[in-house]
C-alpha cells in the first residue's frame, strides 16, 4: 500500500486525502450542522454555474452514460498492459475520491442534520391512526375550501394523471416556479439555505418518469431537473419539493412534508389546492392500510363528489412498475438508504410531519 501511494502523482494523493477526509466527516451524525456553511457555499457556486447553462446537463449525462460504460469496459478488457492499467486504476480511484468529496459538500452533509420537525418546534409523538385522522381533518378542510373557490372560477378537472389539475393558460411553469419560491420565502425558515437552484426541464420528455420519478436534484451539478412531460398541475408540490432540496434539506420524508406544508399555507389558490390534495392522498393512503373504517369516515369528509371519487381511486390504485422502472427504483432506493434515509418509501412517511404539526 505504501509503495502504491508513493508511486502516485501529486493530484492522485491530494484526491485520496480529500476522499478520506470527506468519508471521516460523514461518519458524524451532525456534521451537516457544524459544516453547513461548506455545503451552502458549494451549492451556491456549483449551482450558480450550472444554472447559467440553459439545458439540462443531467439529461446529457444520462444519454452519454452508455458511451462512458462502453469506454470503461473496453479499457479494462481490451487494454491489459500492466503499467497502463495501473495508471488507469489510479486515475479512476482519484476521480471517485473527487466525486465523493464533491458529493459530501453538495449533498452528503445535508443528510447529516437535525430533524426539520425539531427545528420547526413540532413535538415528538407516537403517530397512530388517530393522529393521522386528525391531520387529515386539517388538510381536508383546506382542500374543501380551495375546491370551493376553484369551482367558482369554472372548476378543475383531472386529466388521468395523479395530482394533475387542468389550469388556466397563465399558470405557466415559470409562474408556478415563482409562486413556489414566494411560498417558501413566506415561511421564513432560517434552516434553509439562501439559495435556490433554477429549475430545468429535460429536453427528452419522459426520461425521468421512465426511471420512476418526475423531478430530481442532481448530485454533483446542484441542478434541479424536472421532467418536461409533467403536466403543469403537478408542478406546485414537485417544484417546491425539489427547490427545498436545493436549499439544503435532502431527507425525502421531511422534504416532502415541507413541500406540502408550504403549498397548503401559500397565498396562491392553486398551490393550496395542489398541496392539500397531495397531503390528503398520503394521509388517507396510510389510514386505508392501518384503519379502513376510519379511512372511510375521513374520505367522506371531502365535499366535492367527483374529487372524493378521484382521491378514492388514487388511494386504492395498485401501481405496477415495469422492469426498467423497477431497476431504476432499486438503485434510487439503495442511494437513499446509503444516505441515512429509509428508502424510496420515505415519501409516504411525510405523514409523520403532519401528525406532529396537528398533534
């Protein structure tokens, strides 16, 4: 090992040292709190640079991934010269260490933070079906009020996709983005970074949805990507969720709760409608699985008959993902678990935030 290290070039050694330092720091469960300024600075610099690029760099990276894999395999299988392979392995190891160090600065530290619930002063509690039902009372009341207002303006319909509503033409993606940022600012959360990545829409429609998600805050680029195939009605909670990621909260459960919370308490009618609709689905889905009789009682509290039927359909719908989506979801689930999150099911756990808020 010593001989190997001595033969490395200076940049290889520096990269290894940075990788080891990042790894050690990430072992501390609260490192994100006392090194938050590092993460905020890194996100501002890298995110600011990539925000200038008008297209989605992540989409380009996805399209070029097969090329990179081919070149990597070719180099290992075809080129077998010992000296060349040693140099190649050293370069790969150094690149991995640099990438890991960047990951720690841009994202990793943000997984090592105090709970958002604690920072909001929400008391800890046992989340049972009674607490979930109480929380659903709160969001259903907001949903009924928002629905009543929207119906006065001609109504809202669904186009067959979950959480999508048909909006008036003035609700463009840019307007919804602006409204989402305004709603976040209104809350004055001092634990969020003073930075928000500019959303980019993939130039290959459906490429993210094909992999099992509609938006992603992309590692290393500090780039907020949204699938361009997503309908405008679904953007309120989605854009708020991904923007909160870019402001330093990476835990999926807590981010999803914050996104719903911000939208539910927004001054904008559409954001309130989308946020309360989304929260209602999560809460009622939990009740359906834990206390079916209580679930039936809660869903009957949705005033609009069509909306009640639609939410009942969504909550009871069995989703069967294709093979490719299952593969993508497997790696995404693994990625979350490696970063101290319970996995892709963490989104469903956003009900914990609502139960604590309403408790």
